[in-house]
C-alpha cells in the first residue's frame, strides 16, 4: 500500500513537472518567434531593399525617416505590431488612418507601398507589412546618423484595424506625463522606454496644431506655457501666429532637425521641447524621467543603447506569428478583398 501511494505521488509530481516544463517551453517559443534570421533564406536582401527605397525618398523629403518611425510606433501601440495602421477604409474596416492621432498627420504610406513593391519584386509573398515598418524604422534612424541594430522579424499582418483603439491607446502631444506613462505601461513598456523612445523626436517636424495650445493661452490661463523658453516661444509664435495655418511645420529639434542625436534631451533641459508631452519629461516636478533625460543629454552612447533596446521592446508588442494573420500582398488591404 505504501509503495502504491508513493508511486502515485511520484507520478503526480512527474506530471506536474512535465506540465511546468511544457509551459516554460511554450513561453520561450512565444518569446522567440521573432528572429533576426527569419528571412535569411527566403528574402536575404530585405534590409538592403528597404534602405535603398528610403534613401531615394530622402532625396526629396527630409522628413520621411521621422514619419516612417512614427508609423511603426503608432502601429505597435494599437493591438501590437501588426501593420493595422496601413489598412484603408472598407465596408468592414474602419481605418486607423482616420483616428485622431493619425488623421492629417500620419504620412509615409506611399513610401511603405514603394518598399512593399520592391520587396515583392525580389521575394513575393514572403515579407509582411508589419516587418517592413520595423525595418523601415531602423533604416530611418541609421540613415539619419543614429544607431543601427538587427531588427527581429517574423511578424504577420492583421486582417482588421482598430480605429477606436488608436484613438485611446496612442500617446498624444497634449498628454500629461501620467497619461503617457500609463499608455506605455499598458503595452508593457517602462519609464526608460518612454524617455528613450521620445528621443525619436530628435528629428522630424510637427504641425502647429500639435503645440499651438502652448503659445498664447495655455490651459485657459491667457498666457503661454511657462515651461517654454521665451526666445524659443517668440520663434514659435512667428511660425504659428494666432489664427494662422494650423498645418504649418516646426522642427521638433530646433538645433539639428534632420540628424538623429541626443540634442533632443539638451533641448528639454533648455525648455525647448516643442510638444507639451516632450517638455513634461523634464519639467514635471519630482518626475523619475528627469534623471533619465539628464543621463541621455550628457551621454549620447547611453541614449543610443537604450533607444535600440526600447525599439526592440516596442517591436515585440503582441506580434502575430506562426499561422496567425497573413502576409498582405498590398499593405493597404487584406488579401482577397
């Protein structure tokens, strides 16, 4: 009887350990489904193809790199990095392109289409639009003088969009630090990721509509945002006068607007963050973000290293892999539609 009971216990323990082991293996597999070598045999030149198309686009549009990384960012924050931001409106799809954070501001879709065409010509039906966004983000940063890194790939494309999710999940220029932090936390990104990824505002442009609230009547006070450097304020008021063109553009980084560097963080220290959401990283009293801003401002290598890791972290948000989703033939529409 003792022997039988012991055997039963041993069997139960063995079964429990086996279940735990299987769970660990499955978890590891789910974390390891994106791979640096995913296209090594099926489309070995994909990174070079992406880079070449962006290089061509940069000749006529110095903003395009910043616009492409923004597409990747806005894609990943809505149901993960699945290419959903690229889908057009249909009878069954409400496009994320028309969500508040994207309408009249998200751009670069034509360049994504050009990349897709070039990739399809080389290796048809292999590379997802979601991966194209991730690869384009890396190429854009590298071409602007920033760090380069090995992009993890293997994502598949969604067959639907989430306009409502885009309206609520994507951080906005008007968000306070608490709201921004909670939106990052909701997708598994921490405070260091928040500050590092905000550093992408070291290049690109922003429309007056995204910061004019700071220039004349901030929060109903009748005065400008007190955290704005007064000389910088005067410059911005000239670019965006009251009643002026809300689509007029200002450089996100007034010092080196087309170069990927750490000047963004020095600008924050000098109260020259263009967007409210930028300046709050440094001007929110007692915020844990302040010390990170100071570190990145004084040590560009530390910023680049953190940025690369945070881009990889962001690219890992809920990707569709394996048999989920599809490889879209046209990034604008679901296959067969």
